[in-house]
């Protein structure tokens, strides 16, 4: 198997990110899965996948800037290995409802800040 180790990150200067994407100075493409069961993936790690390239476009605009786009269908997750991350996960487990989880996280952070003042 050929090892590529391609960093897919783009600097914010190259694209306009949404507020949700901002973690550091680099933006990465995302991978979204819908299904009946949780995948049980570690927070961060290395994944080997089987994929199929569906569409590919490469162009150069009038200013000489190059643009590349590729649509990939992920067909199978072959293996996953977790890594330790510098990013801290929330200290409590929350329900799947995103709104409830965000509300609970804000309350937890506010409680922690109030207890630090006293």
C-alpha cells in the first residue's frame, strides 16, 4: 500500500471559513456519517479507509490561482488508531441532542467560573 501522508489543511487566507471551523490557523475538509449505530471512534486518531473517487475538478483562474475539488465516497473504515489530543473533551457525557449538549456545556463552564471567583 502506498503511503501518501497528504495534509489536506488550507490556511484561512485561501478560503473563507465559517465560525464553527475555526480551531487554529488551518481548515480541513470534513467527513460526515449518518447511520443507525455509533461508530465508537476515538476523539482523534489515524484512520485507514476504502474509498471511491466520484468527481474531480482542477482549474486555474485568471489570476493564476489554482483550485482543486474532489468528491470521495468513503465505502469502508478498515482500521482506526486513537491518538492523545491536546484538545480537551467535555468532562461530562451529554445527550445526542446538540442543543441540550451545548446548553449543558455552557452551564458547566459558567458554574466552574463562578466557583473560581469564590
